[in-house]
């Protein structure tokens, strides 16, 4: 993935998560997504989001998975095959 595309995708994901949290009337909290990686394998797309902390991961997933569920719906048409999201800690990544 090219750097410009990656930066745009990361910005779009970050903004969409904020918007989804507002729609769900959740607390507006700061969070950081350090990196995004798109992996195509066996007819599916894995979207790996790297976050700094457990609280960032919880913010992105949301209560009951509501935030990530809506994010997945929003991104579904942009990628081929089934879209699966994973949230990983990137330790030592600053």
C-alpha cells in the first residue's frame, strides 16, 4: 500500500470512529491508531489496526463491539472479499 493511500485510509478510519462514537452518544476520548495494514488472503481482506494501548483498543472496538461493527460496515465496499478487522498492540512503536 502506498504511503499516501495509507495515510488517507488511516485518517478516514480515525474520523469515522470519532463520528460513530458521537452517533452512539459515547464519550469523546482521545485515542491513537499508530498504523494500518491491509492483507489480502484466501478471498478475504484483513484490516490490521495497530494501537498503542489497551484503552485505545477498547475505544476503537466500543461497547459490545458496536463501533467496530459500524466501521466494518462503512469500509466493507472498499475491499474485495470478506472484511475482517484485527486490533493489535504495537509495542515500542512511537
